[in-house]
C-alpha cells in the first residue's frame, strides 16, 4: 500500500473526493451497514478501524453511540475526506499502516475493516497485526469483494476497457479489489495468523447508479485512474467514455440497479 506513487492502493489527488461522493453511495453503504451490525453485536467498546477510506463505516459505528473508535488509513487524503464527513467526538483519526500498527498489544475489543485487506501486500502480516492489538477473545470483522464477474458494474467496465485496449488491458479492478475472494484461502491465512472461530458468508447486494456516474466513479475515483493515466494509448476522458458506453449498452441511459456480491468474515483472537 502507498500514499502515492503507482501502487494499486494509491488514493491521491481528487480520487478521495470522487470516491466519497460517487463510489460510496453506489456500492459501499449497503455492505457497511451489514458490517456495522456485526460490530454492534460483538460487545466491547474500543474499536480499531483499518483502511477507513472516506469513513462510511466509521460514520455508522459512531452513530451507534457506544464505541470509542480509532479510524486509520494509510492514505492521508482519504482520512482528510473522512474527517470532513464524520464529525464525532467518538472518533480519532490516524494515518497508520495495517501491516505495522502503531498501537500497544491488546488495545482493542474489535478490529474492523471495510474492503481494505485486498490491498495488503502481505495478508498474513496484516492479520497478525490485528491479532496482536486485539484483547483475548476479541473480534476481527471485515469484508472483501467477490470475483468481478459477480459485481456487474465493475465487470462491465473492466470488460469494456480491456476490449478497447487488448494489447494493454486495464485489469486493476479485477486484479486487486476483486482479486481476493477465495474463502478457503482467506480462512487459511487467518488460521496461519493465529485466529480461531472463523466464519464467512457471501452476500448479494444492489448497486444503484447511472452509466455516466458509474464510469466516472470507477475511472476517476479509484486507483484505476492511475493505471489509465499511465496507459500508452488511453487518456482519462476516453477511458471514462468507453466505460460509460459499456454501461449504457448493458443498462441504458436511465438510472439502473445491478447486482453486487461480497464476502463478509469474522474471526476471534483465542482467549
């Protein structure tokens, strides 16, 4: 993960604002509500959120009114956008690497992460850090996107862009956000980090958007933007137009609904 440069986790410039205003209402609010309910049922007060992004899950946890939340992200621009959207005395914002958390052992009752672990270069290291800062019996709760084929807007955009540039395919969406969905692999890595009582469930949801909004959100409000800007033949306006055309061909020009699917997991630190 990186606060800048060319990594798949680079959320710099205007990406954070577009992500917060377009991506979040399109695909992130529904999973965040379900994940927040899991945290609310877990007991405990002290919550660490990693990869908080622009704060959609943070807001829902703060609205519960009983948690003390430390919300972290490696990307400072994302946290700045989150702090503007979520104003609560229950939240402390801090730039932090989920693979090297700056907190003492056994500091939290819950560690929660909304669509962030896919970006960790070393998943087991990230899980081990979560285990370290959890108190005995503490909960790790997180979600990851299912394969891109089960997330229609992302799939249509990826197919359209790759078809337009077969010699230099734009595969960030398939490679990273939708590249870590195998429940057996994930539960195995959780066990390797020391977690027990792991559960996982694939959940279907609904994305609501338009062709233009969906294209703008993905092409300009995610790290796909960096991949486009480095592309030898495409620029950002043309890539956005290709993505929008693909969505219009599939769904038309009016607002539409499309399926999403993600995997939600929980695991506990041994008592």
